[in-house]
């Protein structure tokens, strides 16, 4: 998983059973619930930050490219997680039929609803990731256009300076005259 969260997962990877009931820990979704909470908690802060744009500086194209690559990897991970959740949800019904004696009806309903909610949450995050990728592509295009526009302005300045000084230089060289100084021209 390419999410640069090794420190986050390393420091919080132990699953404490203090304060938890036995049914939650022994249930089919206990580890799945822990994993989705760890994935979704960091994700909440990474989208829609608003004013902390990398592309305010025109020369930061490498950071934009890295951000685009990283966002693409997150989208791939989300797609795999969605497919896995779909399969778990499909398999959950047959598992509950086989384990009817050990699990209460309330627990089965809650587990099914929780998994369906997490699946919908991951689908929503995928839509947000798609939107982020689209916005990032548009911002990259805007940054390239700004750079091209500034290059265009520089070329215009060089062209104007060349058009002003080159003809006078050409005429003075061809007529063997010195280019007049500004203090001689001014009245």
C-alpha cells in the first residue's frame, strides 16, 4: 500500500481487548473493523484541504507529479478494498447461516449493516479520489499554461527590445555612423 503511513500503522498496530466485549472481538468483522478505522482515519484529513495547494508555485512540477502518482495509487487501493468488501458481503450471508447457533440475530444484522455502510463509505471515498485526480489534472494544466504564458511575456519583451534597437544598429552600421545617445536626442 503506497500511502506513506508506515509510522501511523506501526505505532497503532496492536489491537487491545481492554474495554471490548467478547462478541465484538470474536466476531467475523472485528479485524476488518479495526483495519477500516485505521485506513479511514488518516484519509479524512487528506482531501479538501482548501488553501494548502502545491501548485501556487509554478516551479513545483515534480511535487505535482508525485501527488498525482500517489493519488493514483490510493485510488487503486480503494478499488481493491471495494472489490474485497463486495466479496465479503456476498460471503457473509452463507457464513451467518452456518454459524447461526453462535451468533445472535442482532449481531448478524449489525454486522451486515456495518459492512454495507463501510462499503458505501469506500465507494464515496473512491468518488472523491476520482474528483481529486480530475482537479489535480486541471491544476497541472493550469500550471503549465501559466508557465507558457510567462515565457510568452518574456519573448514579447525580447521582441520589442529587438525591434527598437536592431534597426537603429543596422542603419548606423550600414551608414558608418554612431548610434545617437539619448542625451543628444532629447530636447
